[in-house]
C-alpha cells in the first residue's frame, strides 16, 4: 500500500476574515448531462450519481458478482462477535493503512449517512481529497466506498479486493473466526483511501462504536448523531445503554460534535469525553439551527457554527432533521479545521453555500416519480419513521398518502407503523428479497392491529405492491395531490428504486 505523501500543494485558506454581503446561492454549480447519469461539478470536481448502476461491461459485471459472491460466504452484517481483534490484525498485515490520513468518525442511530455526505461535500469544497465509507448501500455495494464524492468504480473495487484478499486469508487462518463481510469491506475502504491517497476520511460506523470494525481509526473529530432505540438486542435497551457503546469512538483529546440527545445518552457521552480529555460541542449550545424555511426542492437555512453564523444556505433535502444534520456536519468540519471557542473564525461562506447546495442523499425522502409522486425513504425504526412522517407532511402536503412498507423482521415494526399511522390513508404491506425481511403475513397482522383491516392491502411482491399503491393514489379525481411513500428498510427502498428505473 502506498503511503500518504508528507508534502501537499499549498491549500487555499478556508477562512474568511470579512463577512461578505449576501450572494445568490449555488453560483458556480454546473450540471452536465453524461449519458444516463447526471454529473455535478463542485469546485471543479465531478460529482456522480450517488447510486451507480451495474457495470455496463459484462466482463466487469461478472468479476464484480464474483467478488460479491465471495464476500457473501462470510458472516453477514447482523451476525456479530463484539471484538476489533480481527480487523486490527488485518490492519497490521496491511501496514496500518488507516493511519495514513486524518479521519472524522460518525456514530449515532439516525442520520449518519446523510451527515457523512454533507461533511464530505463541505471538505471537498475546500479542495481536500476525501474518502467516505458508509453503510448499508441502497443498490450497489460500491456505494459504500467513495473517493472525491464518487462511489468507487467497479474495476477499482475489484482490484482493491484482489489486493487485500491474500492478507484477509492470512488473518482468517490465524483467528478463531474468519473476518466478517463488514470487516473485509472496512479493510478495503481503509486500503483504498491510503492508496488514493485521500486528505481526510469520513467514516460511518456499521453498528455501535467501541467494537465496530471501523473503530481502528484514531479520529480527531467524533460525531454523534441522534441516539434512539435500535438494535436493542445488541446495543442496549435504553438510549443511555446504547450511548455507552457508541461513546467508544471518542478518542483521547478528540473533539466531539454532539447532536441533540436524550438526557441519559448525553450524560454518558459527556462522561466519556471527560475521561479522555475530549472537547465537546453540543447542538443547541455551541452550534445549531438558527432558522429554516421551506423552499422549492429543499429548505433555506441559517446555521450557527462553532465560529459564527452562516446564512442563506440552500439545502436540497427535506425535513427538519436534515437541517439538524447540516448543523452537525458544519460543526464537524469547523472542528476539523481547528475552529472553536478559542479560534472563532468562520469558514468561507460562499464555499459552504455551494457545498450544501450540492448535497444529495439517495433513499432519504427522494422523489423518483411524478403523477403521482413516489417518494423513497429508508426509515427503519420508530424515531426515523416519526422524523420522516413529519418531513413528508411538511415538504409535500399530499392530499392523500399511500404507504408501501417492507421491513426487517428484527425491527420494532409496531413502533414504526404507529409512527406512520397518522399520515398514511392506506398502507400496502410487502416483502423485500432479503432473508432478513419480515414475512408479509406477519407484517400484515401487525398492520391490521395498527391501521384497521379496511386500510391494509397485502401484496407479497414489491413490484405489485408499488402498482397497487399507485392505483390507490390515482383512483379518484379528488386525490390529484395524492402520493406514495415507500419505506421500512434500506433494502426495500433500494429494490423499489431499481423497479422504478433509477438504477
């Protein structure tokens, strides 16, 4: 693996000494049609569609499928042995690639991927070469590893796998258990970032924190998005218990960017910060959302960062929760650049505006069809569902909303359905292709208890569920403003995206 170069070309100063007058948002964001994909240029860098299709070259597609099949023989992401021993052993034989660049590490229950994308966009705006590692993927496994805001191309994904495979097998032989699917992908990401090389890595945990495979990095900035109940069988039954595991990403002397949290979770995080002499910045105190208003295609924000106020920020994402994610992302980038109470200077506001205007988050209140509108959202726990229900009501104002829901069996399905009950006129329950999917009849039984028999439609096949929902939305002229929301699981959303021609 190549080393990160010690010397870099001189970088532009990310700070501005004088507050500029208001400028039009997104002044130099160009859109270029490139075949079937849209590319954006941000600061001169191409921004590809965040959800790539299968490779057009059949030989490349065959090779990628072989890698996917090989990875599928390993423990899946839901089967865990709480330890970083194996991933640490892999990093050792690879030459510690994760130490070749600084990192920003992100944990929490909801909002991690959107926040990671925002952080990545902001850093790219200051001409830093970025690596981003997120999970799970919406459609393509290559989405999980991005360089400069673009998912790694299939050829590079295959070559990185081939490069580290001998070392993976070496660790497999030496350990009690083989490396898991997620551990191997994490190793691939860290190796790809070192080989690029990147200036900074933005890394989202897979689950938890302390024993998550990503936690072999020594991040100077730890980000904690809102903590809620999820994976309670593995992480704990209260926000405080879950926070104790997630606090494991906070390293000695780091800066912690803490989103608004339940009281018990916040207390755990603050205690951990004191133990490791970390600096804490809290949403609602050191930074936050000053104002937000609905705008066409998103929202207009004023954010208070660690160093000052940033106004006239257009964010092309819907929902109050995305505004809070934006505040967290901004504070994280400020902390990375050394801005805080002792160095209260703002970043270049035009760069910040342009970077936020270029953010996308596939599968998060994403509109993929009109007449009627079909919206995809990967909410998969009650807290996420409540945020989505509020956001879809605020942003779209549908006269009638039909839900298409397919969930994983281990989730709090009743809690999720109860969160959506006030906004769904009717619900079509279905099942995605994953072995983790909740049986459609079992899901229907819970849905009937929550919605009543007359509001529940059962369609085992997702394609037929989408067709049924669209028909329900269109069936009467008075419902010209009706819409469809597909939700319940990232897998359900990804498969719906493909069926609706978005991949």
